[in-house]
C-alpha cells in the first residue's frame, strides 16, 4: 500500500491489513527456515516496512485524538 492509501484508510482497516501482513511474515519466515530459499527474499524486508508504516500511521492517529 502507498502512504496515501494508508492515510485514507480507517484504523480498523489498517489493523486488518497489519494482521494479514503479520501472517504473511510468519509464512515467509517459516518457508525460509524449512526450505532455506524463497521465491523473493526481498519480500520479507518489504513486509516489515509496510507493517512499520501501518503502525506509524495508527500511532499518529491515536496521538491526534
């Protein structure tokens, strides 16, 4: 998701997306541990960054009130 999409989403939508990404991160780490290779190893990095972006937007919204 792009930053504009994150800013336009509601907190509930963001938390849902975060849950999906955490599930995907678990699966990617599991595949890496068991198989040792992934189709796209950069996906782990991208997922981590997207989770961080979502958490940042949620925290900003909570701080605003």
